[in-house]
C-alpha cells in the first residue's frame, strides 16, 4: 500500500487521538484500527485478514506500540461491542433497523433501480446510500436481500407503469402472441411470435420480402409512441433479452403486467432492429446487383478476349495495304496481310476495355434490377420512411417520383409533363442510359434506369447518414446520436474527457506538442535507422530500417516443463472451472439470476459445460456425452434459459479483473495501461446478412476484433462484419471494455488506424499507436507556415494545420466524442457520417485537422524513438499470439462459427474469450507458484518474453470430465471485499481492502 494512501486514510487526527488515548494501552491499537476502518469503509472489519500489514504497522507507529500487540485484541466479546458502539456514536452512525431496510428497499425500487438493474451496481448504490444516511451496513446476506427485494419491486412497479400505458386492444394483441390454443400439445412458438423472433436471412429478394412482412407484423401490434421513453436503455435491453429466450410457457407464468412489459419490449426493440436490417438489405442488394452484373459481363468478355500484340505494326500494315490497292475489297487486301482472327481479337479487346464494356455492364445491371430485384426494392418504399435535410432533398424527391409510378411497369419513360428531379446518381456514364430523346425530339427520363440510379444515390446518402430512416437505430437521424443533455451538462462532459472549455487552450496544447516532437526529430537527424530525402516514383521520402533481433529467452521452455511436470496436462474444462471458482464469477452468476443457488450446484456445472461447448465449438451434444452426470436436454435448457451474451461478457470481465489482482509486480512488472487490438477472420454460415466475403483473408465469414493487454489478458471482444470499420471497433474496445484496466494507449496495425481515428482518439483521451505499413509515404504537417525543419523537408506538407476549423468546430467535436463516451451513439455510426462522401461536413473537416496534427506528432516520435518501435511491435506480437490460440481452443467444426444468428455468433466468441482468459489466469498463478519456489531463474531476456498465454500444459481435447471437488493445487488469491461482500474467514489475505 502506498504511503500517500496510508497518510490520507489511516492518520489519527484531532478528536480521534483523544478518543484512542482514553483506551487501555492493550486495546488502543485495535480500537484505532476499528475507528479508521469504519471511517474508510462505513463498516467494521469482519476478520483480522482485512487489515493490511502496512496499515497495522502505520497506525502502531502513531500510537508508539508494537504492531504485534494487535494479536491480543479480542474480536468477540463485550469489549469490542462497547468499542463499536462508541465509534458509531463518535461518527454519527447507527445500526440498520427493519424500518431502515424497508425504506432502503423502497428507495432502490423507486429511484435507482428504474435505470440500472445489475445486481452488483445496485448493491454498490445501496451501500453508498447507507453511508449517506449514516447507517451501518447490515450483514452481507441482509444487504443482498434488500437489493433483491428492491430490484423485484422495481420491476413490478415499472411493469405496472408500462402495462398501464397500453390500450385494451394492444394488450390483447400482445397476449395473443403467447396464447395457447385448445389443441396445443407441444410448446412451440406461435407463428407470429416466431416470425418476430426470427433472424434475418442472407442478401436476397426472399429475405427482403420476409423482413418486410416481419416489420408489418411488428407494427400491427400498435405499440404507442413513447412507450419506453423514460426507461433506461439497459433496462429495456434486459427485458428484450429475457423475452427473446423465454418460451411462451415461461412468459405465461409471469404476472400479466410483467408478461405485457416483456413482450412490448421485444416488439419495440425488434421494430428498430428489423428496420436496420431492411436498410442493410437495401445497401447490400444494390451493391450486389452492380457486382453481379460486373462479374457476368466480365465472364462473357473474358471468354472472347485475347490481347493482340503489336497493334501499332498491324495498323501500319493495314494502312499500307489499303493505300496500295484502294479499289479492292477488304477480304482481298487486308485479311491476307494481318489475318481475320487478329482483327476479330482486336475488336473484342476494344469492347472489353472501352466504353462498350461499361455500357454492357450498365445494361445487364438494369436488366437484373427490372426482372428480379425491383419487386423488393419498390416494396421497401412502402414500409420505410426516409428523411433528410434540405441539401439532400433531390434524392428524396426522386424517391417520391419512383413511388408514385411504382405500379405502372409498362412505362418506358416518365410522362412528358412530369417533373423529374436531377440528383448525383444520374451523372457521368449513366446519363446516356438515364435520358433519351423520344420520337418527337424530347429529352425523356427512362423509368427503369432512373429508378435504379435513384436507389444507388439513396444508398450513398444512407452510408454517410445524409438520409436517415424513421424508426431505425443504426440509420437514425444523426442529430439523435448526440447526447441530449450536452448543453445542460457541458462542463461535466468536458471534464470527463479532460478537455478545456476554451478551444484556444486545446489548440495551444496541440501546437506545443507538434512543435516539440517535430523539433526533436529534426534535431536528432541524422539517425542510423532513418533516412528522409526525396525518392523517385511512389517510394515516399522516408526510409526506415528494420529493427534488430533481440536475444532469445533461454529459460522459458524450462519454466513450461516445470509447470507441466508439477500439474501435468490439465484438461481445459478444469482450467475453466478453476478460473470461475477463484474469481468473482460466482457472485456475478448469482446476481444475474437473482437466486442464491445459482452460483453453485447443478446450475453452475451445467453453465460450465455449455460455456465449454460453445468456447471449443464442439457443441452441446458432444459435451453431453462426457462424464459429468448431466443430460443433453438439461444442457440445452440451461443454454436457452440462462446463458446469454451479457452473462458471458461479465464472466470474462471477472476473470480479467481477478488476473489483474493476482499478478505479482516483481514478476510481471507494473500494471499495464496499453492494449493491442487486431482482428481475425472466422468462417461462418452465410444464410444471414452479417457474413461477408473478405478479400484479404479469402472466404466468407465474420471478423472478431480483440483487445489484448501487454501480458496477454483479453479485455474486450466484438463480432464485426468483414466490411466494418476496424477503427470504430478499436475505439469501442478501448472505451467500453468494462474491466478494471484504465486504457491510455492502443497498439494497432494499419487497418486499425486512420486520420479520423487519430482525431477521435485525441479527443477521447488515449493514444493511438499504430504500425503503419506505408510509413515511407506518410507526410508530416507543421503547426504554422513559419515553422522550419530543414532535416525533414522532403516529408513535410506545404500547408500547416488549419487551426481556425478546429476552433470553430471544437464544441461540436466534443459532442461527438461525448456521444461515443456515453454510448448515446455507436462509434461506427459516427464514423459512417464522417466519410469521403460527406467531406464538406464542417465537423468532419475539423476532426481531420485534429487527426493530421495528432498523426504528425505520433509519426515524428515513432521515427525518432527506436524503443517505441519495439514496444509497438511487441504489443502487436501479443495480439498475433492471441489469434494463434483461437485455433487451438476453438477447434470444433474446423474453426467455423456454426450459427446464422448474430447473437449466437457473439455468444460463441464470448465463450472462446472466457476460455482463453481462464487459461491466462490459471497459467499466471502457476508461473507465480513456480517462481516463488525458485525452481527456475529468469534472465532479463526471459522476463521480457514471459507470457502466461501458452498451451503446452493444457488439453482441450478428449472426453469432458467435470468434477467440482477436484481442484488444482494453487495458492489462495482471495481478497475479502471491504464493501460488504461475502467473506471466507478461513482464507487469510496478505493484502488490504482494495481502494
């Protein structure tokens, strides 16, 4: 414990010294520790192990007594009871009564729990409220009972409020979703509820029509607008998740109000989810029409295409023959000279490379739309409502025109008197097909071409949110992405981002940092590993030499052999079990389901087996055949009823936090604040809209984006599309990982960085540290035109940063950064608005300028600092090692994700994350136990390469045998919770209460 903490929280002052001095010499130390502990945590220590040795020594020195005298203090009896009463009276606290507990329950149900339903957070709120009311917390079991009662009452009150807003007709329609007919024998989903719950299919006309019917079914329920306006998003999401996994029979067992609330939450959320899916289908379908037309025409032309060599010589020979015999036929003069086949190939080459090819693609594109896809795209206009600002009005006007003539399929042109809006989709090569001159010499718009180009223009605007969709979430009005309370809480939001209110101060700091780093690089030149000079062609002006290899670790292999010799080859299921039992996972499981028996017994065993089945990709059926006493149908029930992404994500966070708490600084070094992030490709079924082809990896699938800290512990994972922005995924993971780690920097490869990414990370308050593949072509910006850096001239841009843009848009940029921080908008949605198609957006321009300044700072430092280059390489190597572990643990079914639903894909990845985190946690404890006994001596090179991410001692294969009583012989790492959690008085701790 640091000296600052000891002085701040454990120093006896003023009246405390007089109170302690009045006690008998033998009890002064115990009384003083009780007094300061109560003032620090609002309760008394339950066991001696909760008092850190540094704390005891520090207080003992103040009293002039030996720290060992605490051993004579009696922790039970009349003396300690009298001391506790005196301390309560001195600090103005009192014991919790039945009336106090009832008031706390009512407070929790009526205020806090209406916005937050997670057990642990609600428990922390109750303990804080007890402290605010000067009430000593009761026993942990009683606190848990208060929290569970408050959460239960909160759900009941909120459900009654929501149900009271529903009319009789809406209530009847909702209840009909789970109604049972007289002839029902099984518990299958009724058709309407099954339709609402079903996932979206792949990109096809059939999927589009199905989604349209699904949206119409949802809207037919008729939920009133603003039904959940005052309900916190987290609460709404929890209701939606419950309703999605509960069968109709389970939904019917609740009270009518709860059943109505759960079903209404499901219908409400599915409404915007389906709307987003329809917009995605629109974007992907329009893209697919063009891509398929291009492939079809290319295939046809390639069959005819043969490149003709020596075209200039052929032309000369044709001209010579023609001028020599101008009156003869071509067959007589030209064919014998150059050959008929050569001329045909020459024509085919021209068609395949010139404007003829483009016109053929366009014609095929038009035919594909007219004969197949038009039905679905036109139907979309009936169910989706598009909006925009005035700058994109022509696109919506064109959509209105398309909608008015949607049923008149026999029209070649729009009527002569009709106003046909012009928009960007009708320019360029398409103008010749979109407009034609009719028999009377009038310029007319061709209806089918106009329609498809209008859909193309619409897609362009949807991608950058120039046009939005009413009722959507991902494609909603971009103004709704910004935090609604920003004007009221401006100062608070600026402080949360650690940014000054005055843009001049922000700009001055950025300019100073730019000048410092550019000046340092300029002064350091020349450098042995760096050369900056003009270079020919596209080579860029920067030449950076590769890093030299470092000495190989020599004892790490021996360390792994010692671990394997001591514990043997440990089954992966036992590693998972050990990690769950040693971390705080039991509390999380119990709080998630609101039942005390959830963290132990059969339910815990079944959860472990299902986690293993999903995390290894072997499946429940294969795991059910193991030696554990649980049947396949029981595991399927637990999966459907209990296992969800929220729970698995919380378990992964618990294991990560337990690892951070268990690490010994003497072995692993100081706590890290930097993570490496990277994606890896997983094959996946393609009967959905999420799976895409990836050109870099090959094949169809999804990307898993990982955030792994320096010592190989994963803190975040997410499933993203192959075309999704890795920059957005990087920011999400760094900002919203949920672990105890404070991320201050993020290593990425080239795909995880961009200029806009540098700008956002600067605003969000963490460093982006990429390894840029094309570092030789990166250009540096200067703070002002007068700044001179003669050694960097070839790499410098001619213009400086446009600081006036940053000053004008500073407040707006902070709004967008706050939206990401508070999660009022998805990072991907923010970046979607800031695309090249929306380059003129003033906030986008300003954020680009911030990004250019920040990237110049980073590149100047990176080129100068060889240690930084090694640090980034080492961090990204950790990420690569993590990706290598995926194939070892996630070995079932060839490593492909066998699910079409997005939530199932996410669950598989989260279970894999839990298994890998468990391996790192258990290996960390094993390494520490071996090194504590001096069984292996590590050199500096060994410590540099030391990692707990290894598998030589782990067996993920074979029959699954689960025995909860069979534990690994590892040292205890349990630390009592000073805030009121359950303690094990038999487990001593060498550490004090966490701060």
